[in-house]
C-alpha cells in the first residue's frame, strides 16, 4: 500500500496535494484497492462550493459507489477531464489521478488532515476493526 509522504490525508480516504491556495483531491491507493475496478466518476462542476466534509463527488466501481468528501471548504477550481473517459486511471495511478481541485480561503481547514504516518495507522486500525 503506497502512502506518499508529501500529501495530506482525510480519514475518509481522500488524499490532498496543496499547491498555494488550491487543494487537489483524489482517493488513496488503499481506497481504490477496496473499491476494485472503478468504472465511473461523478464529479462536481467548476464553481460549485462545498463545506469541509460535504460530499463533492462519487466514485463508482464494480463493487460499490463511494462518496468523495471535500477535505476543506471552498470552490471547485477544476475537475480532472481525463476521468470522464478513463476512470480506471484512479486504479492505475491513484496519486496522479486527482478528481477535483478546490480553491480554499482558510488554510486552517487543512490542519485536521493526517500526515502519511498517521494515515497508515488509521488504515491499519480500520483493517483490524473489520
């Protein structure tokens, strides 16, 4: 299970790459493994606004549909157009295939996110709980 050290993570298995005041959001390697083959991504529209923790997108796999939550409050700046025709990129390159990018006004919202080590512990605890 790959967990890059330069990203932040939500307990709901989203990864976040911060570039200035924009957070790029995708799902972790662990999440895509749990979902299986991803067949469709329902993305937000550019300009949509979300509160932290609000459902912003949905990833559908052959097993289940899973909500993707906004890790910070803000406005969607862009979506990943490649996922419309090739959603399996999330399975192939989970940390390159962002789902959407959100422009945030309050960086303090990022403080609740986990670093790589804390996220690994979270996943291990979740696995033990099943």
